[in-house]
């Protein structure tokens, strides 16, 4: 499945050690930037501006300049900025004197699913592109790496589209209430539950293994596990925020130090074996079909519109996340009328 670069002095222990370090740093930096409003602003507003200047000047000959890598780094950063605004921006109406918060502005709550869908569509387009242009194998146009296109690309592309369709309940997005243990004011999404997250992770890992085979060890394994572990433990309900922040951090690092994952002892390649390529994409497709089937079942049973309100309000995991929220508008639940 993976091949370590033994020729450059890599060992199983050293490569796993670096993987653990990458995972720990992603998890730790996400904790810092989610718990500190100032750290989040510096990391996702100031730092990308500074790095962009560096990428297109001093590092223009080494950084990634293809459409996909640039789209990914800037769209993930845009997501972080948007989520930061939803969590922290507030003001006061000059006419009424009433305070308003971005998290209570209905159109603002459409931003998280939109940026998520855009990120998934970028990857879906890449999967279809590799399947069509590199059937049987070939070097990517930007000379980044060798890819092996096949039926797995199309299965996983379809899985990504299903994953988008299964996004529900964004009008129920709330802000986590401050406590002595957690003052993060995370953007929590009660209707985005574990089964959708697992289906996303399977789809995204299959995508990285299909289209970024030389990076999948880190960006398909460590990068997916960090936000998922956080969402299931200390940062419950805020998976999308964790995902955006860890993805933006990783993309900025990869843009700045591409040699880390492309060359040297810690670069990890794919075996390009069609069997795991097919199996992972099949698992991705089946899991997303299962989520869609469950969503349709819940829609029929509850007669709720999953795009105008929240769908999974009767589930215990939904209630567990919802209990973490500060007093926020219940519009997400109230709008859910019969279809």
C-alpha cells in the first residue's frame, strides 16, 4: 500500500515517528487556533498573506503552482476566515441599539456548507480528471508525481457527489458556549454526525490515494485523523471547523516546504497496486450510498426537509452536541417543515 524511502535512509520507526509528529502538530495547532481568537486571526489571515508573497517571489520555482494546490490552500483558508467571522464577529445596530452576531445571520450560515461543497467538488473534479487523462498511468501535468487512473477514480468521484448531497442541517449551526474548560466558541454543527464524517473520511482518503499518492501518508492519513479525533473528543460537534483549520495549516506547510513530502527520507510513495486503489474507492462509494440511504429514510420518516432545517434531531449524538451550544436561534429546527 505504501513504500518508505529506504534508499534515503528511512526506517519504519523514523517514518512512523515523523507521522506521529505531523499528527501531533496538526492536532496541537488546531487546539491553539480554536481556543484563541487572536491566534486564529494571525494563523489564517496574517500568515497566508505573508506566505503568499513568499510563494510567488522567493519560492516561485519550488512551490506548487498548479490550479488544484492553489485552489485547495486558498479555499481552505477562506473557510477558516469565514468560520472565524461566524464565531467572533458581532456589532450593534445603530438605529435600535440591539447587538447582533454573525452566527445569528441566516445567510452567513449558508457559507459553511458552500465552502465545504466547493472543496469536495475540487477533489471530485481532480478524481475524474485523473481517471480520464491518466488511465493506465502517467505523470501529472505539473510533474508533481505519477498517478494511476482507473475505475476507482470514477467510483470515488461519484462518492464525493453523494457526500455533498448528504450535507444537512446547516441552519442549525450554533456557537459553543464558554465554560471554564473550553472558551473556544467553536462553530458546532449538530446535524453533521459521525456517520457523515466517517463517510467523508473514507472518500477523502480514497481521493488522496487516487490523486495524490505521494502525499497520502500524511495528507490522507494524519490530516484526516487529526480533526476527526478532535471532533469526537475535546472539540465535539465542530468537525468542519477542525477540518478546515488543519487542512489550511497543512496546505500552507506543503506549499512552503514541498520537498518534505516529495523528496528525502520522509517521503512516502504509493505501491500503485490496483487492488487497494479499487478497495478504498469501493468502500468510499458504499459508505456514502449508505449515508444517502439513511438520509432518505429519515426524510420519509420525519417528513423534514434536510436542506431547510435539521434532520437528525431525535438522535442521541445530535442532542449531545446541541447541549454544548449557547443560547442560539432555533431556526434550524423550526424551519423544518414537511416536504
